[in-house]
């Protein structure tokens, strides 16, 4: 049936050539016939716009030969890109080994890439935090301190002191501690650092901001989980008092930025974190044990996440090194077995 159809079309083409008395009718009919043959026998068609009129390359199927057309018009998108067109962004390095934004000088694509990778980086940091011996020791210490301080009746002693003497801080300072220790503000600081680093292509600030976002998120989820499990009542009547979320978040922020930028930034932040803890007690939003445990949790999680983001070479951490004699300085590779 198929061969008969081809012969019939060929016969009709010859008839048109004879009856028409000119080649125009045959040319038009032949063009349509070739198009039909291409569509039937060449399922894969590639188009190139490398010269005016375009170029169709139709790969033949079965025993049919390939058909090449050079007289088809150029369609939308067939034009060659201009010589000065920006090159496509290369495939970025994997997030575990990458330092800095995924796409250099392209903050929008980098932001989109980070959004896709955020769940993976968060999970990686959470796994490291809850398997790191020092982090687990810090979390255990937070629980032990909370139990010990409360069991020693320290919370009641502090509460009696405030009943007799009242709060020491005025309303303004109270607001400073309440707002400055709010985890929402800390996420805002981390977000501002992140977008500023993308705009400036600042690798250190970029890495620090991503680390801080993950640390604050893990700290916040851990604090909320402990609140829901323990369910101790705070002095202001909150049924989920232990541990203090304001305190844990502020100490987490201070820990990450201390390890990233050193004492010049970290020490003032730790002093402010201590003030936030004091304000939580003075305003009678939390007991003494809530604040002490919150501080230990924030430090433990902030330190663990920060350690997980330090540069590594073949699984070894890269650390600064100095010769004890003072004759040389450099870098050292360390790994815990």
C-alpha cells in the first residue's frame, strides 16, 4: 500500500509536468511531496540557522535516504546569537565543596540554586550537629544544668528576690532585650548578610550567612521541640518555658559570628547575649534555669554547624598553623578518627 502510494504521487507529479507545460506546477508539487516524505520517514529533524534561508537536515528512516532542504525560511529562534551575547552559566560545583555563590556575578541564579539546595544543606548540618560528640555534650549539659539549678531551688530563690525588689530594667531596656533577642530579628540579620554578599560577590560573608541561617533554624527547631517535650511553666504563665528561645538564638548568633570574625565581633555579641538572658529573667519571662540551658544549647548548635562549614580537603579540616618557635606560619590539615 505504501509503495503504491509513492508510485501514484510520482505519476501525478509527472502528469502535472506534462499537462502544465511548465516546471512551476511540478516544482510546487514536488516540494510538497518531499515535505510529506520527510515527515513520514524522518522522525528526527534538526534545524540550523547558520545561513540565510535556514537549513533542514532530515535523517532518513529505514531504507529511505536522508533529505536535505536549504530553501526553507528561517523561523523564530533560528538566528545565530550575537557575538557579544553572554555565555550560558556553567554547571556549578557541588554544594559540599563549593565556596561562594553558585554563579559568579549572577545573584538571581545563585539565589535560585541556594533555594533548591537548602533542604540538603540543612539536613547535612543537622546530621553533623546531632552526631558531633561536643554538640551532644553541650546539649546534655543544658539538660543537666536545667535540672540541677531547678532542683537546687535556685529558680525559686531568684523569683523571691524579684518579688521583694521588683525589676531592675526600665521599659526601654526591656524592649531592647525583647526585640534584640527575638529569633525573627536574627534571621533578618542573616538574610541581610546573605543578599549583601550576593550583590558584592563576597565569599566570606556569603558562607557565614548561609551557616548562620542553618544554625539559627536548627537551634530554633531544637528549642521548640524541647519546649514541647518538657513543658515547664515560666514565671509569666507560658506553658512552654524551658529553655529560653530568645537566649538560645542570641547565643547561637554570637557563637557563629565569633568563630567567623573573631573576638572583635564575637565578644560584643556574647555580652549582648548575656544581657538578653538577664532581661528574660528580670522581666520575669523566664526562670534562671531556662536562660542557662538556652545559652548552652545556642553555643553547642552554633559551634557544631560552624565546624561543619569549615573548608575541607579530602575530608580534612583546614586550620591555621604556626610553628611554636615562631619561625613559620601556614595551614594544617586535621581529621578526627
